């Protein structure tokens, strides 16, 4: 009896082990299949956004370069990344391009995590860094051929692709020149040609017009606008005017924080009334703030008793008549009264004139 009982136990144990092994094999196979598709399934990401950044931070020792930054960028959207020197623009770009690891938070490009899936991310981006790492002893065409091989551009189309970017970036005439003999403008354009070699879905460009003459800047901006029809572009610049001409969305960094993220079209919905008046500055400003439809009043002294006031109004509110009546009834002198749409310069001034506590409050309220 004991003999048969031991046999039954061994048989049950055998089938239990076999069953567990099958279960483990299924789990391992499932994990392999998941990784084979891509990491989007791990994050539950649909890929509807080209870039998704959530609570991203980067510290260098005790100093933070980027703090709790979150934003999204849609496919085929041109985005301008703005900020003063040291605001965190370049650090943010280096994280997105997998050159730097983030301290906290996540960043994804087409659903791929820049930390865990860096090779997949690199296949999808073209990067123009602030300082372009060119080899001075190589010729332009030779360098681009070398870079095309590194990026895995198909050998059958490699020559045609090099010719295409040479023409698009207007460096055909220097294709045989040594890189070390090129001017800064030409070096910049070779770097841009390098970024375009693999026809990436996402272009991340750090100061792409830096070092170009006025005509070259116009041509480069025109080219970026054309590329934006089939590519997503994120580029940084110090020139607000050139950003405003081609971008759909603006990100403004200040002291490592994202102070503003919004579309140009939404920004232009508000109006600015420009006023110059003689009288007590604070009294006029408080009187203007009490008018219906006024959102914000910025003011400064112009000298000789005159003061300047920029009054930001809600959409569809024209307060010029009310301003004229208020100033006339108060006995103050009016020298200028004009209205215009709010532009990027207004938003830039508004953010950079805030103190630290106001900036934190503004960022937290977005």
C-alpha cells in the first residue's frame, strides 16, 4: 500500500513540475513577444504623440538643470524651444536624444523610452547639437558618406540621399572641401545635412541658424517649414522673430522650469492695448485694471511725467473707448492709444519679468 502511495506521489510531483515548467515557458515567451513588438505595450502608449515628457528632472550634483518638466509634441508639429542662457534648453535636448540620462521622470519618442529603448529612439531622430563634432581632416562628401553608413542608410540609396541633403542644405559647392577649412555657416549647414541623412521622423536642432548670414537664415527657416509638413521638428533659438514665423507651438524655459507651453494661435487670441499717458503711474494702472475684460496691466515710466501701459485683454474685448473715457474723466493726458494682437515677445517679457515665487506659482497652475 505504501509502495503504491509513493508511486502516486511521485507521479503527481512529476506532472506538477512539468506543468510549472510549461507555465514558466509561456511567461518567458510572452515577455519576449512583448519586447519584440516594442516598449509601447509596456507603457500602455498608443503612439499618438511624437514626444511625451512627464515630470522630467536633471541634476548635476546639487545644481538642477531641468526640474519637473512635462509636455507633449504632436506628429508633424514644429516647436520652438526658447529660454535665456542656462535655462535648460540644451540639457533637455540631450536627454531627448539619449545623450544624457534623466535624474527623474520619463521621456518617450514615438512611445519608446529614451532611457530603456535608446537605440529605437536614435533610429527616429536627427540631431544637430550646439557644437557640431566634425572631423576637420575629412571632406564634406566623405564625412556624410561615413555618417550615412553609421546611421544604417541603405547602400542602394546612400549616394542619392547624400546628394539630396547636399542640395537641400545648399552645400553642393563645397562637397569636395575639407571640413576644417569651412566657415561657421557652412559647418552649420553640413551638420544640418547630417541630421537629415536618414530621413528621420523627428528633428531636434540646437540653434540651427546660429552663424548663418541673413539670407542663409531665411533659406534655412523656409526649409524647416517645408520639412515640418512630413517631420516633427523641435529647435531652439534666441531670436523670437524667426521662431514666430514658422512654429505652431512654443516651449519657454526659465531657470530649469517650463514656464510656458502653448500654441501660437492660442497666444494670438488675446489683444494688447498700448497706452501712453501723463499722470500718477500707479493710479492709472489701478484704474485700467478695474475695466471689464482686462487680464493684466504692465507699466513703466517714460520720463517727463509720461508712463507706458500694456493692457492685456480677453478675446473679443475692445476697451479703447473705455480707456479714453476713463483717462479723460480723471484729468490725465493721453498721448497714445493703440491695439494689437499679443505676440511671442509679449509672452517672453511677461515670463522673464516674473520673480521666482510668481514663476513657481505660474508653472504649478498650468
